[in-house]
C-alpha cells in the first residue's frame, strides 16, 4: 500500500475508481501492455549500462543502483595531483590560525589505493619550528579545508601528534574510544583502528 501512495494511485484504488480512456484509441494505435513493459525494461537497462560505463571510465566506484537523479550527489573522482606541489594552502592556513609559523616543508606525499582503487592521499609536512603534521584526504569528497568529513589534520598544535622513526611517520588521533593511527611510508599507508584492526593501503604515487 505504501507503494501505491508513492505512485499517486492509492486514492483511486481505495475508492474503487477506474481509469477511463485507457483503451479508447483505435486498435492500430495501441501498444500491447506486454510490449510496453518489455520496452520500458530495455530502456531502463540501456540507461543503467550507459551510466555504469561512464562511472568506470571516470574512475568512480561501480554503482549497482539506478543512475543519479537531479539533486543526488555522487562521490568525488580522484584527480591527478602534481606530486611536486607543496603542502596544501588550507593546511598552512589552519596552522597559522593556531599562531604557529606555517612555513611548511613537504617531507613526503603519498597517493594510496585499496584493492586497486585509488582511495586517498596524505602529506607529512614539517613547520619551521620543527613540528610535524599529517594532512589526509579521502577521495570520496573534496579537499577544501584542513579538517572535514573528508580531510584530517593532525599535529601537536592542532590535535594528536606526529612522530618519525627512520623513514616512517606515525600520526595519532586520540578519541574517547581509543587512538587511531596513520602509519605513512613510501611503500604503504596503514590505518590502525582502536582495538588493533589494521588496513594496508598500497602507495601508487609518492614524492619527493
């Protein structure tokens, strides 16, 4: 019954109304109800297939549902960043807003993938006062500010901490449920959740 309401047919069905005029056209101008259903299904399949092809070409995750309609958003597509770029300006702005120098040197940049699909990027940056920062960006959304639903900035003057052992950097984000760690090297980025569950992301591009 809920489905009928959503199609605007519930009232007519409950009152016993009919839909006059459905078969008032001459026979030569009518389509068989079965043929109408078949044509509709073919059109739907063609539209969905075309959408899936476009999504895969753009590098987005394959979709198994209907194509997006007006007003619905789709995941952001990872763009190819110039790996020679410095640390993001929004990172600099966030650090300066805390009264720190913000003279950032990029120590390492990595772009990582999970199961062959580009997933995220991360920077390790060092300020002129020696403080290390971790800036992460999840490709499912835009990177316009240092910390959002898709970005995360860590460092002792912001939140958490970042330390270096050899060529490996560990950023820690504390919370009431435990600490999350982001372990960054030129080979992989490992996410360690509270409780110890680990996910290894393969590095597909790195600098310097």
